[in-house]
C-alpha cells in the first residue's frame, strides 16, 4: 500500500480521500472488496488527517490477500510516514 498526503489551499475543509485499486490487484470482485475495506478503515481515521488535506491511497497487489486487520496495520504505517513527511516539509 502507498499513501500520499498533500496539503490543500483551504485549511478549514474536511480532508479528501481517493482510492486507486488497479487491475493488478485482481478481478472486479476483489478490487471492490479491497476498496470497501480501505474506505471503512480510512473513515475511522479521518479525525487524524489534517483539515483540508488531500489523501490518495493506492492498493498494491498484495492487498488482495490481506485481511482487514493487516490492511489496517499497513494503512496506519503508511499514514504515519506520510503525515510525518508532511509536517517536516511544512516546518
């Protein structure tokens, strides 16, 4: 999984999140299952995202075989790295 976070011009807006799940992940059923799981995981973490930020979550092929807990762990790690890079770049 790869997560990109960038600041937006409007700091008072809610964060925007997009998902990229390519055909390399699997067939349509698998891709939709991965997207649903990622949406649910990100929804619980929206409060940790900076206001007005733009977030892109890209699922890699290994996401097809990962269970919900593993996706959550990977998402937390990727978000942590991306947010720390964002705060270092803005300071």
